[in-house]
């Protein structure tokens, strides 16, 4: 049987980079709302929200 140890890699996305991107995009992009979809929620017996980009 062959086994090897795999060392954890660095995170693909660093928090400081996300925060910098948010600062760079401030005033350029805008927050859009989530809207609960009652039909899908009932069909899957779960609370399902859709990200509305058309509002």
C-alpha cells in the first residue's frame, strides 16, 4: 500500500485581497437583493433564494 503526506497549500483567496477588491469596486458595482422563491422552496422542501440581477 502506498501512502503519502500532502502538505496544505496556501489559501486560494486571501481576505486582504477580497477587501482590496471591494474597495476598488466601491461605487462601480451595486448590491442586489436575494428574493425567496416560494415555488422552488416548496418543491424542494427548503428555503431557496434567488440572486436577482434583473431588478
